[in-house]
C-alpha cells in the first residue's frame, strides 16, 4: 500500500459521501495504491450508517472503518487511524472538506519526490478568524514556546502527510493525553511546510468551541511542559528574598535612625519569609513530581531516523 488517508469523523453525516467522491476524483486516476481509514469518533448522528453504506457499496476499494464506542476526541481517532493504516505514506485529513484531498495528493507527491523529507505539513498563514482570537492564539504560542523543549508552530495543522517511519515514531509515544502539535515536533524529522488556505466547511458545524480550545491549549502545556509545577519555587524564592532584604533594611534603620520596629513590620517579615519557604518547598516537590510525570509517559529516550552499520545485530533500539 502506497498511501493511507486517515479521516477522523465526529458527526459528519453530511460529509462522508462528499469527501469520498472528492478523494476518488483525485486518487482513482493516480498511479498508486491507496486506502481509506475512517474513524467514527462516537458520532451521535448517522455517520456510522453512512460509513457502513460506503464500505458495502465499494467492495473493491480499500476502506477500513473503525467505530469507537463513544467520543474519545480527535487525538484518539488519529491514534487509532495510524495504528490501523498500512501505507508507506500516511495522511491525516478532516472529513469536512476544509482540507482538500487534491492538496493531500500534492503533499504526497512532494514527499515522494524529495527523499530527504519525512513529513509535509500544511500551513495556514491566513485564517478566517477574528483579530481577538488570532491575537490570543499567537500569545498562547509565545508563552507555550518559552516553556516547552520543542517548538509548537502557530498555524501548522494536523493536515499532514508523512512516512511510515514518522508514523511508527508517533505511535511509540504511548501517552494517554495526546497533543498532536507537540508530538509532531517532539519526534523531530525533516518537515516541509506548504501553505494552504482552508475551504469552507462542506456541511455541519465545527466541534471546537472557545471553551474546548482553551481546554485543549492547557492540555498541550501540561503534556509538554512541567514549568507550572515548578512555578511556586520561583514565587516562593522571590518572597523569601524580599523578606530577608526587608529584614536587613529594617535592622539598619533601627540602628542608624533608632526607629521603633512595630508589630506590623515584624509580621510582614515573618509572613513573607515563611510563606516564601513553604512555596519554595512546594516547588522543589513539584520538580520531583515533574520527573515522575515525565518518566510515567514512557516516551522513547531517542528516535533514530536511520542507522548505518555492517553489524547485523545492531537494531533500531526504539
Ligand atoms: N473530530 C473528531 N472528534 C472530535 C472532534 C472532531 O474526530 O471530538 C474530527 C471532525 O469530524 C473533523 C476533524 O476532527 O473531521 C476536525 O474537526 P472540525 O472540523 O470540527 O475542526 P476545525 O476544522 O473547525 O478546526
Ligand atoms: Mg473543520
């Protein structure tokens, strides 16, 4: 199999057939073998019936339908699709035709034509969204990127075509809370960004409310950064230093100006000193928890792209 299309579907009853028709227009003429892996992410409409109809109507097409027992989210749908795909190249594409199968095939061609590439990612430079939302998004990326070890690229979508090597690397990250943007940058590999403009949704409405986006964004930080766990150490450290400085200044003033140190000043010094100590200790505990957290994800220690050796016993080590 040359090419796998992975299509997560959540309440996309009006798009399944249209998507398949559009994809066929492009791929049926292409000189490659290809497959569809549809993942029905617990839709509450007739998406599953539409998928079943499609599956039965085209017995000579390679179609796989995975039907989730409930809505697990797009990240889980992508994971299931990747796990059940067999292509040498894999494409993640939405069902709503905002991302066109024609573009997917172009991206596939780019990938195949450039052996040094491992991944081709569609990149949206212009987006049909308000100034406020796009401002919040770019602020989010600025803050997040200062906290994570690998960069999250603003505008880069899940709409990607990549080799099975990249797929295996992604699947080797077995963590439960999955955040694709982070995972893609974490596994590395040579990625080319190509610009595209998202079309209007073919049918139905977006599943991303503002609240869901915020939750998703916080999840991304939590999955790829342990900085929040250590935050209290910084605040606590600052408070402790402040109280020590304040204490010294008060002492000096007492001896040079012979002022009376009132109870309030003493309280402020003691409170900030012990408050700061407690926060610092919490931050230290947080640093250990961060280590445990990272370890519990069982991520591979490294990902090798290729190994040159004449020794047959040397494996990939992943
Ligand atoms: N999707 C999914 N599970 C979800 C939410 C969305 O599988 O819980 C799918 C959805 O069916 C679509 C893709 O993810 O194929 C992108 O969703 P959507 O079009 O709502 O996002 P947008 O394009 O607005 O960012
Ligand atoms: Mg969409």
